[in-house]
C-alpha cells in the first residue's frame, strides 16, 4: 500500500509510516514541495 501525506499533515506521520514499512511520500519530499500541483501529484 502506498501513502501520500498532504501538506496539512505533519512530516512526522510520513516518517512513522515509512518506519512501519509502508511506501510513503510527504508533499515536502516532492521536488516542488508543497507547491506541487495536483495534476503532478496524481501521477505519483
């Protein structure tokens, strides 16, 4: 299962899920950070 953690949620949540073994990306991990457009996020 893959999770995308949006800007309104803390980076800490993404790290906890990663430690638990889930494929997780926070929007801050993306090249454009929280400014990444939804159209690009949909491709992840």
